[in-house]
C-alpha cells in the first residue's frame, strides 16, 4: 500500500510542478499571441519560442502517465478501496487541471500547425 501511495505521490508532485512551470510559460506565449491577429501567424510564432516542444512532449507524456496510472489504480485489487478512491479522485483532478492548462496555447498551436501541414500536403 505504501508503494502505491508513494508512486502516486511522486507522479502527483511532478505533475503539479509541471503545471506551475507550464502556467508561467503560457503567460509568455499569451503575450506573443496578443501581438498577431492571424491564428496561423500566432501558432507559427508560438511554436518558435524556445522550450515550446519540450513543454508539448512533457505534457503529452504526463497525460499518458496519469491515464495509465488511473487504470492501474482502478484495477489494483490488493489495495484498500477507500485509499484508491481518494487517489483516483485526486489524479482525475490533476489530469483535468493539466489538460486545461496544457490545451491553450500549446495544444492549440500544435493542432493549427498540423492542420495547416495537412492542408498544404493535400493541395500539392
């Protein structure tokens, strides 16, 4: 049981630290995005910010880890149900907070750039 709490605790702390850094990074991205009217130009300029892709990859990895962790916690029959229930609720809250913080502007930028790439590849 201590191992389950420890693993979930470490992942939770890492996620919280990432969310804090991501929030600060997002403020920089919002400042850049406010300078341009076109969504495509905003996405292009945002993607050029140093560290952008690092935040993107780490965010995707953390989302996947949290989802896998939820499935593992839910299927763990050796643990006490009350503690697992509390851990699952806390992890779902972390996952929601992470996705909301991550969605704009980082995920939105990647979607715009990918969409533009698909459109350009179909046009040629």
